C-alpha cells in the first residue's frame, strides 16, 4: 500500500460510526461534520449508480476486489429507483436535491477519477467502496454542496418466514421487498468524503409493489442517510 493510501486509511480510522440500525444498516460520518451546524439550504446531487461513472478498468478492478460489489438490479427496477428515490429524498432534507440520472441538464465533471478503497465501519469491519480521488463531481455551472454516490444496489423480492411462533408451530409466510446499497457522501467544496455507509430497508408486500410502496421504503432509507449526514433533515409535521 503506498503512502497516500496509508494516509487516507489512517484518516478514516478517525471517523466515528454514526449508527447501526436493527435492519443491518451502518453509517460513518466524519467528526468534523458531526460538530458543524447544518445549513437549511445545503444542496445534494444524487448519482444512482457509481459504476455508471467510472472507467471500465476501475470498475472491473472493483469487481475483482469484491464480487459482491456488483449491483443486483434489473433495468425496470433501476428506472423505478431513478424515478422515486430522489423524489423521496427531497422530502427528507431541506436543501435542493438534484437527480443526475433523471436530469439531462446536469453535466458531470470529466476531471474526477475514482479508486477502490476499504473504509472502516468499526474496529473489525470495512466497506469496499468506489471513492473519488479528488475534485468536484459536477461542472462549475451547477453549484451543489454534496454528492450522494450510490453503489452496489441489491434489490430483491422474496418469501420470508416469520420466526415468532413457538417451536413446532407453523410460522406465517409473507412476501418482502428488500433494498440494500452502499453509499458515499462527497463534499464538493472540500473535495473529500464526508460520510459513507451501508443501508438496508425492507417493506412487507400485500400485492404487486407500486408507487406508495416505493415511496415508503425510499423515505425510510433517505431519512436514515440524512440523519447521519451533513444535510439538514426535513421533519414530518404532525397534526
């Protein structure tokens, strides 16, 4: 490992694990951002699949590094993700949210290179992520404070057996939608990682999933990310 990568790894060992949900989600936020006041107008640009942005050689190296990095999502579900995730995310943060894949007017910077990095979740676990080397991920014409880089999406619908019945009893079966992915929050101004994590959420299905189901699960995912990020959370008003 070269000196620069050792320095990067040492830096991330100083990060604090922000949370670990019962669903298996894990979050890390740079302490500098934990201690900073969150601005109401902090903006973010969402990149639904980091692998769409990197060079083929870097992506192949990432897969060789850890085969589970591959995104398990078909074309239809990818379009659903693009359609609803940013919409849901915008309901959980107070700043402007831009969705790169759904907005052709957003121009990506061609000056950013990505590399494979192992970033610590805790003393024993690491996440293998595609991380920018430096730079801004969008052109100067579009000012955005942070970029949310989503990668390794795992989207599955399957049958789950309830485990709450006594031994020997017949457990109930139900259908569940499970969405899991890794992410990096990139600070476009400081050109550094502000946070990263692994998020996993599920939703029990009573039929074919539709708009309401997707918005519900994406809002849960979005709120978890925002709560463990430099972004200001938009709170739900209760009447």
